[in-house]
């Protein structure tokens, strides 16, 4: 199967202005995102998620390595034909209304006029901005900017959607709506790459996740693989009396197994890794 | 690996869409309001000369004044408006969403150029109309007062040439817009491209003086530097035809042709470098 997004051996160094030192934002990163997959890219602030996305979209060139979208090298404009992008903390032409902004982007995407009007109404409703569509974007709140940003990413009906922190600044209802939009997209056969800090949400929508730290990929796998590693699978006892529970625990302990009362969440794993990262390999 | 139908073609339509949106931004930024105020002030100040009442030579005075205003205000606006409209998109990170779309960066550069140029051209047209109106109005009353200065009662101001002058200044402004776009593609602030744009304007204006100095220099290296500078920078003095017009001279058609060609060459030269430089820019 063709990969929707492929990043192979990519490193990105930034020059610190005014000095001869460099920062390594992304360090020999390899990621493969299959078609019709919802992929979560996680990691603490500054771990290189946004930089990775920018290189994948051709907004930046990697210092080393290659990126491609649907098999087309990211530095050619054709690579972006089937991609929609919501940047981190997006900012749009303040002087346009929400509807005009979508019309502008639809025109750039080559949509025909009759098609556009219907599509824009549907999108505004989808992201919950049907009442704000005729107001200037300059007056939008942070959460509304995220919503109009999601709508503009969807306007060309892309096969791959790249969302950088889509729920930042969005209220919980909106965040749940975005999660449901992502699930719908998956059912329509689309691919989604999602960066988020809200791990519980990532957990509920992603097929696979990667955890990044200091520009490196620390872990990758399906949620189940990561949270139920072979040595940490858990056993759920329903309808067991406290006595039975105790004897099972005693038996397990005698065999040398640890008994945990709850499943390790993605958040626990994230915190562990982040701590490990701080402790430093250098 | 892509099929031919999946190859993105360079599209004039997308460049036009970006250009129109740029123009719309200028309209909504109330730039035109500010420009209209400027034009009205210019018109009002030319009316001040009503007090002098020195016959038909007053008309030459108003024409001179108007030509100077068009050149100075037009060039200053070209620098400020272009930097604002182009660099503004980078500064406010709106370019970021746009360039992640399937489009060529050169479409963005050209769209922005034409949008900014069109904005300044509207202002020039406004000034030219004001000037024509002021001259016509004064000429009519002077004709009534000093009929002996008008042979057979015919008007002496050539209004067509005033529009011609405005058209020539529009070419100068186009070159300046292209220069500012070029600077903006690697600038890290709007001020940077404004200051450099102003510098090119001034140097381009005085370049003919440098060319005279060049003739008297012996050093080959200096000669080389002069030659390079006079090639890389436009000679805006070529567009200073207001003097000739005010003296009642007619401009030959060949001059229009030459200056249009000159503007097209320099404009496309700067825009081509701007596209290359913008393609390398990281966001
Ligand atoms: N344009 C830039 N110039 C210099 N350093 C940068 C630039 N962009 C990102 N960085 C650095 O690269 C690192 C990764 O940043 P980023 O990709 O934004 O992280 P994340 O999105 O995971 O929070 C950070 O240390 C950041 O300071
Ligand atoms: Mg980020």
C-alpha cells in the first residue's frame, strides 16, 4: 500500500541567530503513515513535532533526509495536491469574513463556483461556525480560529489531513466535535496526522501514535501495544469477591508478577518518557 | 510516480486570486481612505495658487506641482504599501497556511506584486484626475480673465499628456514595487524592506549623477562597481519627463515605447530574483 506520508532519516538543525551554535530540532526521524490511518504525534513542547510537520509540507527543507506525501517529494508543489493543513495557533486574513476566507481558499484549490457555495455552508456547519460565517475573522476568538482553520483545511476535500494542535483553545464540546470529525474522516477513507497534548483525546481517535522527545522518536505503536506491553498486560476480575481477588493477587505475587489495579494510560507513559528525556542521555 | 493529471500546473488563475485578495486587503485596510485624503489635500493646496493670478504661467506652476506630487507620493506609497501587503502576510503568519496549499510560490509572489501595484495605480489615477480637474478649472477662469494669452480661444494645457505622464510614473512605480517585493522575500521585518526600498528609490533617482562621475574615474575596479550598480539598479531619472511637459513639449511615442520596455525588463528581472529567493525561504 502506498504511504500517505513518509519521513525517512530526517534531521533538522537551526542556527541560533547571532552565534555559531545550532539547535537540533529533529534528529534522524523516520515515520511512515499508511493510508486511511489516524496517526498521533505526541511529545512535550519543543520536541520537534511542528518542525516535522513543516518539513513534511515543504515549508522547510530538512538538513538531512527526505519527506514525501503520497510518494511525491515534499519540496514539489504537486505533493500538496491532496493535503489539508491546520497550523499551530492559526492566524488568517483578519479583513475577510469566515465565509470569504473559505471562498478564497476554495478558489485557490480550484473548486468551481456552484460547488463552492454548498461546500462552504456544509463546512461552516460542520465546525460549528454557521452563525459566525459572515463576521470578520479579525474578531474571532482563539477557539473559533481553530474551527475556521479546520474548515479551511477540509475545503479542498483532501485525502490527508495534517492537524497541529487542533484542540488548543477549543472548549470541551468543540474538542469532542473535532474528535468526531476525525472519526468521520477515517470512515470516509481519509488519513489524519494529529499532533496534540490532550492525550485522552488522542487515545480515543488514533490508530497508532508516536511519542517524540528532543527530536527523536522514542516509541511508536498502536495504543494497545503501547499501553498493554507484553509484561504489563492486566487482568480484569468482574464479579469477584474480595477474598478471591486477594488470593489471585497472592498467587500472582508468588509467581513474581506485579499486580496493578488499573491499566496504564497513555498519559502515564507520556509522563514516564518525558521524565526519562529530562534525566538526559547526555 | 505521479500521473500527469496529478501534476500541479502553474496557474495564472491562482496568481490572480491572490492579487485580487491583496487588493481587497488594501481596500479594507482603509488604505484608500488615507490616499483619498492625501489626494484631496494635494488638490486643495494647488487651489491656493488662485491668489497669485499670474495668467497662463500659473497653469505651468500647477502642472509642475501635480507632477512632483504624483512622483513623490506615488513612490513613497509604492514602498510602504508593497512592504505592508507582502511582508505583512509573512509577519502575521497568514502566508504559512497559504503556502501549505497546492500552489507555486511564484504564483504568490506575482499575485502580491500585481495586487500591490494595482493599489498604488488607483492612487495615481486619482491624483491624475485631480490634477486634470484643477488645471481645467483654472484654465477656464484664466481664459475669461486674460483672453489675449489664448490663441483663437484654444486651451493650451494638453490634457492627454498629463494622463501620459501618469502612465509613465506608473511604470516607475511598478519597478519600485518589484524591488520592494524582492527585499521582502528575505526580510525579517517590514521596516527592513521599506528602508531598502527607499534607498533604491533615492539611488535610482540620482544614478545619472553617478554615471557622470564614472566617466572621470581611472580605477578599473571602481569602474566595474559603478557599471554593476548602474546595471543592477534602475535609472529612475529616465522617468522625470515632467519638466519637458511643463515647458509645453510633446512626448514622442517612441519614448513611451522605450520606457515601457525598460520597466518590463527591470520589473521582470527583480521579480524573477524574488521568486528564486522566496522559493528558498523557510517558514
Ligand atoms: N525557525 C526556527 N528557528 C530556530 N529554532 C527553531 C525554529 N523552529 C523551531 N525551532 C526549535 O526547534 C525545536 C522544536 O520546535 P517545534 O517543532 O516547534 O516543537 P513542538 O511543535 O514539538 O512544540 C524547539 O527547540 C524550537 O525552539
Ligand atoms: Mg508545535
